[in-house]
C-alpha cells in the first residue's frame, strides 16, 4: 500500500469509528441492502467488509498499462494455439475441449470479458492467473461501491481526497455490444445470459439483464439446457436470440453437452455471437503462464511484451517429465518442487475456485509430497510463489475491530481494456469468494492540493 492509499485507509477507519450508528446493525443494513440489489452469493448476501480497497492513481496507471499489454499477449496466445498444432502440447486440453475451441468465433478480439487475478505486494504487481472463461463480480462491485457512497461512508473523505466512481456494468455492456457489432450480423441484438439455473452467481445476471434492457436491448436469462437450435436460429426458452453472454463454465458445459446441444450447434453454425467464445478457455488454463515463457512464443511477441511477461507474470512450469531451467540450473519439475517447496505454489492447470491449490510455505512436507505423487494425467503447474499482501479492514464481532486480511487484486479487462477492479479478501492464502472469501470494490483515490 502506498502513502496515498494508506492515508485514505486511516481516514476511513477514523470516520467509521466516529459514526454514531457504528455497530452490527450498520453491517446488517449494508449487507441486507446489497443483497436486495443483487450482490448475493446463492441465498446469502455477498461477504463484504465495510471498507473499499483504495488505490492511488499511480498504481491504477500501472494496472491500466499492464492489463492492456497482457490482454494483447493473451490474444496472441489464442491465435498461436489455433494456428500451430505443435504448440498445443504445451497447453494440453482434453480432446472434447480442443474440438470446441477450434470453432471459429467470428470475432477479431476473442477475450471480451475477463478478470485477471493478481497480488500487489513487496514483490511488485504479479498476475498469477487469468479468468477468461466465465468471470463474475462486475455487478457485485458496482452495487457495493454505490452503497459505500449512498450510506455516507465516503463523503467525510471528500474534503481531502478525490474519489472516482466506476460503472463496471456499463463498461461490460459496452464491450458486449461492441463485440456484437464486430460479429457483423446486421440486425438488432437479442441477448441471452446463460448459466445453470440456481447457480450461486445468478443474482448478478438480473442486474446485467436490466441494464441491457435500459439500453434498448432485449435480454433473457436461460439455463443452457433450455437453449434450442431450430430453423437455423437459436431460441432461449422459446425466445429467438442472436447473441449469447456465456456465463456457464466450459468444463461444466461439456459434462452435460448432450443436454446443451443447442448452444454448441449455434457456435458451429456461426450465426450467433457468443461472448466469450469457447477459445477463451485457452488463456484461462494455468499452463498459459508456462507457455508465455517458452522459446516458441518468444518468437511471436515484441520485446516490450516479453518485458511485461517477465515483470508481471511469475515464472511457471508444467509438472511433467521434461527438464526446466530455473535460476541458472536444470531441474526436473518434481525435484525442483521438493527441493524448493517454500518458493512455489502447485496448482491444477484447469482448476478454478481455489480448489486443489497447494501453497508450498503453508503446506506440510508430507502433504506436499503426496500432492506431487498424485499428479497424474491431469495437467498441473508449478508457479513461483508471490508474497501475499495484507491490509487492515474493519470487522464487527460485535464491536468494531481492525483486523488484517490477505488481499487478491482482480482487475477487469473488457474488450482488451482495463475496466476497474475488485479486491478479494481472506484470512487464508488461497483467496476465493466461492471458498468463503469476501469481496470489495476498488476505488481510485487522489489527494487534493491544499488551497
């Protein structure tokens, strides 16, 4: 945390402690209202601590530049993977996944909606993975940020700081409609937002649907099993649509692909704009962090892009039989993991939700060894450990206390551009909302000049 953000945090905590209504009831009111507006995870309000994550304009500029450059790099990864069959062994996908990612998307930019997962600590800003398949969180951040302003948490700070609001859902919808224009159907968009009925993030869909309709774009929400292909057109619960905002995770879709033939057929026929297209699962796998360091990929990127990779993406290798170079020495990945456990994190390449992640310096030696023994046909990666920053946040139990939380910084990339961020918080090293962590919006702050 730099000095500007630290001053903002200190002032926020001071103002919070001075509020006459400061207590558990205030928390219940905040969480209750956020849940009513759509910031819910399943049937519970989203876990939110009562402080935004403040970021200085200087650090935001670093996010803007790095996200934009990494976005261009990930687009090249997709292009290279699709064009060069010999590259595919470095980002191994199951045959049924590979078949779907080969379907032409009809889009110039493939990654329309994504969220990058990063830590900003003493090691600098490090992106540890990329959610380009089906990321959530934009609507949640808008709702909670709106409440921080509405319920008076931020106004006392405005004499000393400039605080900038961000409307992430507006930026998301702009990115969706820009992709639709790029697709070039030549008719008005009619959108279906699709994921499994009853999924924990379903409340966010209604927020997005309402914004689309306020923009004059008809939108429905439907389970992918209720998408039908007939008469050369896709239907969602009987309603004709020509654009799919795909929130269903590709891996889960494949588990029920016979029930979801309508969506897959629409992609194959090529007259329905699908965002994100199936090929975005390629940068979503953690093998991509290994691939971007490869000599093969080095040939197709610029010097600036390679410098960005070295600066912002931790060294990563595939856990397999081939030797790798690390700090000037040649290693088998398993031997490297055993010898330098404290320096690494072990992850399933295709995993999500923080499941199956082992942080070496927090994992007992016997558990670490067993995890390495169990690495089988599934793809796993070994990634250089990035220190996890901690920040103080107000906690009510029932009185207010200030406690440290580990912070994962998650910038959104919409249509290849930085589009604000969220921060996920936890007491554990593996930080994920689905695993019980909390989430707060990221708000840029700037000190006002004294008059």
